[in-house]
């Protein structure tokens, strides 16, 4: 005598059974989630690696001119400039690209900035003082300012003086 009214020793093979269907959806969800995360990481990586168009244009200009390279090396290697400045970001002093952008329309930008590099500056960007650089010669300061202004997105090889 058995109490069971419906003995069912066989496991269900019904394809519409709830359990396999739910785990199939879970699998699809996990794959979709992994795809979204993967694509997001790929996109972030691409944004970090991809150079900005103005960078490559300025780089080409600088690569073609030993004078601009000299100016670059004076700023990035031979002096204390990088203690306060970076290329892109305003840190203690304004980013070099931002300086180039700001003075792009000024014909006297190079002599003006060369003067600022030697004499120091305050009040143009904020209240932090940029110290004087009396050890830098006028010629060096102009090379530095020339490189700086070559970073300007408006500059083209045709527009730069020889
Ligand atoms: C102690 C930090 C410091 C150092 C070192 C420094 N700067 Fe600056 N620089 C600043 C600050 C702060 C400003 C913004 C000054 C202002 O608001 O007028 C500035 C501004 C400038 C400007 C823009 C001036 C203007 O009138 O808009 C140029 C160009 C510049 N720096 C170039 C250089 C160069 C080239 C060197 C290296 C020889 C250098 N700086 C070293 C802090 C510094």
C-alpha cells in the first residue's frame, strides 16, 4: 500500500520545464553583461590610448623643426618648468596647450611669452605667482615660447615664421 497517488520516478524531460529555461536566460544575461563590461573597458582603453588630432598636428610641426625641438627640450628637460606645468592640465601653472590656445590669435605671442618666462607672471591665470627665470637668456626664452605657441591648434606650417 502506497500513499503516493502519482509516483513519478522518472525525471522530467519536458523542454518547457522551468529550471533549464531559467538557467538558459541566466546564461544569456551573464554573456550580455560580460559583453557590456568588455565593450566599456575597450572604449575606456581606446580613449586613453588615442592621441588627440591637435597633438599629432603639432607633433608633426615640431618633428620638422630643430628650432622647435630645441625649445621643447629647454622647457621639458633643461629647466624647472615641469615642476609646475604639464602639457594638458592646469596644475600649479596653466597647461602648456591651454597657454598656446589662449594666445593663438596674438601676433606678438612669442616675444610676450618669452618676456613672461624671464620676468615671471601673476594675475593672468590666477593668484599663484610664476617666479622669474633670470638665468634663462632672451634667446632661450624665445625658443621656449616658440615651441609653446607651436602647440596651438591654429598653427599650421605655412603660418609659422622660418
Ligand atoms: C613655481 C611654479 C612655476 C614654474 C617653475 C614655472 N611656471 Fe610658468 N607659470 C606658473 C604659474 C602659477 C603661472 C600663471 C601666472 C599668472 O597667472 O600670471 C605660469 C604661467 C606661465 C605662462 C603664461 C604667462 C601668461 O602671461 O599667460 C608661461 C608661458 C609659462 N608659465 C611658462 C613657463 C616656463 C617656460 C617655465 C620654465 C622655464 C615655467 N613656466 C616655470 C608657475 C610656474
